[in-house]
C-alpha cells in the first residue's frame, strides 16, 4: 500500500506551459517536503511545509499544503527545460518519525 | 563543502556474491539514512542511525541485509548473499538533527545490478 500517491506519474509538456502535480494521502502528516531528483543524482530538497493551508513560493514554483494536512500540490509557472526531473513528495507522521516518500512525478519539459 | 559521498557509483555482481556499499556523511551531521529506490516501489527507507547507533531497521528487507556505522564519518550497507531482486539504486543521506522538517542531504547513489 502506497501511503503517498503522486499524480500524474509522468508528464511531458512544452516550454512555457504551466503545470500542477499532486501528492495525496488518507493520512494526516505533521509536515511534508518536496524534493527534485535529476538523473544519476540523489533527491534535493525544494521546500518544507508544516501548517495546513500553507503556501510557499520558490521562484516559479508554488507549493501548497492542504488544509487537513493530507495532501499537497506543486504548481510550476512557465516551465523550463531545467525543471525536468523526478518530483518527490515526502511526509512525516510526527516531528521525529522518518519520512515516507511517494513514487514521484517524472516531468519532462521540451524546448 | 563536500556533500554525502557514496562508493562505488556502480556495482555489477553475480547472484550469491557479497556486496558492500559505502557512505561518508556530511561532517557534523548526527543522522544517517540508507534508502533503496526502484521503479516499482519508489524510495524506501531501509535503516537510519543517530550518533552511530541504529535507531530503526524495520525497513531492512531480510537478514541478508546488514548495516553498520563504526564511526561518525563512515557507514556500510552489506548484502550477503545478493539476489537479482536486490537490483536498485541505493542512497545514503545525512541530516543535522534528524527531525522530520530537517533537510536530508542525499548522496549520488550506488546503482547495484545483480545478475
């Protein structure tokens, strides 16, 4: 049973388009993180959200934590080829428990 | 500063052989994590250490897997004997305090292929 479902699994878009990817669970998380992983490398942290309804922006990336802290979304505005990669969400049930990762959304931005 | 260092980057071995993966965490980080990534199962936590002591090894799939951290700057993950289903990318990560909101810094991974 996958505790964190990410959708879509794969996404291929043209440069300049907007997109949203989702991370959903039936469980409540105390915090949630988004990572980006490029081929041949380890994941790199993008953002951490801890409060229900929280919105964080990182340049063209907007992250939102659901009000009930069971889901999250990542919106990218005007995607660029450099955004290509595997986007992983990871949640923790409490402040000191290990992270549970989703399988990720593999994004390809075509120039 | 050097990030998390893993070796080897690639390992190809035959079924039944012993495999040892190595990790050097970022200096000063108290927590070290071992993960396995496959297409089918995604990124799974195998075991993590705090100050060189194993805290949770419930993710270790079988007795064939073992991990050690003899000192603050070195950890190993050993598979003996290896099987084809162990083929995956194995990541080591470290963090300063181990809280869920802390940043985990991942190494580049070891791609293991068991024939």
